[in-house]
C-alpha cells in the first residue's frame, strides 16, 4: 500500500515539475541560473515520461523499475547541481526527497 501511494505522489510531482520545466518562464530562468538551459526541455520531457512510466508501472514492474531508477538518478543529479552552483543546503531538499522516494519505489519492486 505504501508503494502505491509513493507511486501516486511521484506521478503527480513529476508531471507537475515536468510541465513547469516545459512551459514556465520561471523555470527558464532557473535553468539559466543552473547553467543548464540547453537541457530544460529534455528534463521536462523526461520528467513527464518518467511519471507516465510510474503510472504504467501499476501493471508493468519492469517499466516501473526503469522509470523509478531514471527519476532517482535525475534527482540525484539535481542535488549535485544545487551543490555545484552553491545554493543553500535547504534548496536541495526537494530533489533529495524525490530521489529517495523513487529509490524506495525501485527497491520495493525488487
């Protein structure tokens, strides 16, 4: 039951973040600040695709595992990016939490 809720949370948050990455002017500025503006659209597409993979994961374990692992890696890279640009530690908490959430989903399906 906990994994199912974790999947739902991951789906909602990555769909939201993915669409924000694709369409929000604020996210355009953020990716410029990260010095990763050329990856903004790819990031948004991968977040939405990952959330769809987590959704499909309710019926396909391999897709769930691949999607959860991919989103966990993406969020780990997000944490590293926050450290690279010297953001305060608290700014990395959302990415770290989403990394752990998707690691949990992945581990719970092994």
